């Protein structure tokens, strides 16, 4: 792809090639498979158990990653999941979270839920989504996910089974232990022989609910592949890239911009502990981690950048760190300038929303960046700027 999108003229020139010619795959599963074909033994994931264990990662190759995704899809298929059935997951940031997400999209429809929500909110989302299978973390010190599952599991009428990550099976209760069962399934091909169309719904993400009750945004395989492709262009991602993921994998951002995008080009992801940026030791060792893994980009929110201003960078080689993309809330001019000066990287502010898959605009990495602006629209998207009157008209 042409990677220099410096101004609106470059974007319009980029759009002269039909979108269908830029995205040759028909599903997120196929896109991940294609991304790992170049070097199946390359590292897809570096998983850090905590920020303190940053020098001792669990490594997952592309070969292993795709096998686990395929096995997860086949597990869900065996549990009765079809193309229109929903697999909900309530998980922290783990390798299994990626396996469940992309496996669910290969078998049916994925529905991530924020583990911090109250049981009644989780129940209402699952009822609305008509969840068939729930994937959840088992009883774990410091986590209240399993007690929440126990509180609501009998209140979701469509739920037929639970897959417990890091916990045993209890077939009498319809509970299937992920680690106990997963190696029984084929990791080479989808047992369903499903031919996925790009226009099929692949995920239901709940919105933040800032204007009321959270709503479910339906996204298709094409929506997600498009977002991955545009992120790859915006950040110049390649198989040599390494991204850090510290935002939660239940939110629209992390699964696509620091998940599917790098996976689609064979890049590596550093998964910053189960709690991501909420882990104080991740923040404390952030720049050491960036140096250790040769990180060149990451996604953040303004509060994370503000915390990182207090983390020493002296004596750390950040020469590979090129871009940080920031969104979710306005970034102050002071933090913007201070962060760039201390780290030498470029901050790219952007805008997006769950209903539009994730990203709609971004400041150009090679063009003029205006502090406090959401930048230029991404290719193939339409945006309109309006001024509202007191009655909400324009």
C-alpha cells in the first residue's frame, strides 16, 4: 500500500484504488492466517505476566497463535456455535483472550464484555446479544470475574455452555475447561468448513453508555479488516514492527489497532500483563519494555501519557519508538509537547467510536499535525464538521 498520507490530496489519490482491491481477504480469520504465512515461526505475541516480569515473556509464534485460534473456533463449533450464534467473553488481557476472540469470529460472532461491569449489566448485555457460549476466567486471586459469572449464568436464557479459562471442567454444570479440552481439536482447519463472507457480522461490542444504557454495535468482517488495513497504513506497520498493547481487549481499540492490525502484516505484539496500563509496574517499566522488545508504536489515552511523563527515560534507547496514537479524550498541549520532547516520538491524535468500528480520523504521521485536532479523515470514510445551535440543529 502507498503509505504517505500527508494531506487530503494524498487521501483522495489513495482512494482512486477501490477498497475491494486493497482488502483481498474475506474474514478476520483469513487475514490473520495470511499475516502469519510469511514467517510462521516469528513471534506473534510476547505476553508479560506483570510489569515486573518484563524480561521473562511467554512467547507465542504465529504457527501456535493460528493453531489456537483454529482450535478455539472448532471448540465453539463443537458446542453448537454457528455463523449467527454469539460467543461472549469476559477475560483480562491474556493470550487466551485473543484465541477466544478470533476463534469466535471464525465460528460465529464475538461479544467482548468489560469485566469491571456489575453482574446485572453483564447479564443485560448477554441477554441482548442472545449469547450462546460464555468464555470466562475461572476462580483466580484478585479477580471477581467467576463470582459474577456464577451470579448471572442462569439468567441468560440462550446460554447453553460456559468455557472456563484456567479452571476445570464440570460437565454436570455445562462448564468446559479450556485448557483441558483445547488440544482435542484440530488446529489446521475449521471443522465447520464455513465459507465466511466479508459482509457477515463478526462481533458485537458494547458502547461506553455515555448517553444511557450501553448499546451493542454490530460490526462485519469487512469493518474490522478495513480498520486493520487503515491502521497499518497510518502507522507504517510491517512484519518488522512491534506494537505494545496495554488497553483492554474488551474495548474497540485494542483488539483491532494493537491486535488485528499487527497480526495482519506478521508483526509482533507485546501484551502488557493481564491488566495492561492498570498495572503500576507496567507504567514504571514502560520504556525499559519498549527498549527490550524494539517497540516502534503503541496506543494510549491521555491519562497514560500523563503518567509516563513521570517515568525516567535516561539511559534507555528509544530510537525504534516512532509513533504513539492517542484518543478517547482530548490531550492537553502541555502533555503533548512534553511527551514528544522527552521521548522523541510523534504523537498522533485521532478520533473514532465503537459504532464506526474504531477509528475514523488521525493526524498524519508525515504531514502537518495540529495539536488538539483529530486530524484527517481516514481513506474511504466520510466525515462532516458542523456547528450545532441550541436546539441541536445545524
